[in-house]
């Protein structure tokens, strides 16, 4: 049953925009949505604070994050893997 709950967790990919905190990174996730009236596609950016246990992420890295239990006031995600390093 625990495996089923883990499989339902949300997983997203985004760009690390800040790594100044200890064991925490800010990940910007972009998505495209249609404007409700004008139907033009809009780029919407959401910023998530994610737990980075080993301080491995740097600004500009592309990472995969997974939803987890609340770790602090604003931190509910954790870094699963670093997909691409910043140049």
C-alpha cells in the first residue's frame, strides 16, 4: 500500500533559480496554459522550495522534484535527481 501512495506523488521538472539556502533549493517550473478569454497560450511559472540533502544542486541545473510530506513552512518537495548541470 505504501508503494501505491508513492506512485501517486506528483513529479515535476524545473530549473534551479536559487541555491543560497542550506539543504534547500528554489525550483521554477514552467507550464503553458490557455487564457480563459483570449485563448492565447501563456507561460506560467511556479516556484517550489525543494529539499536538497547533499547541497548538490547549483543555480541553472535542471532537476526533477517529487512531492513529499511538509518538511518546513514552505518546503513540500524534494530533489529526486539532477537531469542536467548548468553550463
